[in-house]
C-alpha cells in the first residue's frame, strides 16, 4: 500500500513538472493599453487580470501571464512575439 502511494506521488510530480509558464517581460516600447489589450485577446484574460499582469511586469520586470503545457503556450508565445511583446516559456 505504501509503494502504491509512492508511485502515485511520483506520477503526480511528473505531471506537475510538465507545467510551463509564459513570462511577459517589461519593455520601454509598448504602452500599457496595448499590453492589456494583447493579454485579453491572446491569453483570454479579463481586463482586471490583464491590467494586474501589465503592472507586475512594469514594476518587477516580468510576470507569469499563463501556465500550461508547452504546446498550448507555444502558440500564445508566437502570437505575442508577433505583436512585438517580449515573452518566454519557462
């Protein structure tokens, strides 16, 4: 019974380790409004969430704007990069 729990714990850790984050970096080029609009459009954020992420990125230098598996985040990353935002999947 203990070995089964350990196996389950290991499988759960493996699943969680696959979770990636889409990180938005602050820049001096894009306006707050543009960043907020992009987060709403691309990431599906509501306006308050998008504004909060934009503010965090501005004051802290970066903000995790979306979590998920790599394939999901890759398309979002590409769309945001095409809009000239600085983003990275980690």
